[in-house]
């Protein structure tokens, strides 16, 4: 229970995270993080369009790269999305597939660029995990937990307009 609730909460917060640090600082750190995973990205900051890292190749002939997009939300806020794009050999040709956002890489970036805000996300996720571990699934425990499955425990998230757990005391 803990792991699932922890991951759900952290993922939800990452999906809606907007950076406040200067975009140049975040880009510089992103180049470093991607480099640690074998990808090379230009050090020149690009906003409002998707840029690609260099390709990396595995022993099976698959190639992949990271697609990076920085979208400005306001003068001081922006989002960064990191996705893998995989090139697979198929019937004498190749096919390109884009994966969902890479939350592992995005989380590493948030931790480095905005460590205080990352700590808050970590604390919220830990609290969600501990709550789930103590009380189980929720509804069969009297709906005292914010189980994420019924209207007694759900609210609408102000950030994404999707269902989210109610804040419980």
C-alpha cells in the first residue's frame, strides 16, 4: 500500500510542477542529468518547442533519445517535460515510438533544481504512503483515509481538474 500511494502522490505533483528557478539554471542541470544517463543535449536553452538529445544505441539495435520541452506558463513559471523516443527496427525499416514522460528523470531534475520544493513533494508523498499503510483501502475502513476511489474521499484537483484525494486531518 505504501509504495503505491507514495508513487501516486509524487507522480501527481510532478505532473503539475512548475519550476520557479531561472530557466538557464534548470537547463544547465538538465544537461548534466541527461549526460549522467548517456544522453547529450545542447547547452543552449530552447523554450516553446521540442528539442532532442543525441541518439544512444543498445546492443539489440534499438536507439533512443530524450525529447525535451520547456513551456513557459508565466514570466516566472515554466514546465519541463522529458520523454524517451525509441527507434525500433521493424520489417526492414524502423518505427519511432514516444513514451510517456520519464518521471524518474523529471524527479531527479526537480530534486537538483528546486531542492526545497522537492522535499515538500517527498514529505507529501511519504505522508500519503504512511496513511495508506496504516488504514488499508479506505472504504472498507469507514472512509477515513482518502482512498481515491469514492466521492466521500475525492475532490477535484484545482491544478488539473481531475479527481484527487480530499485533504484529511
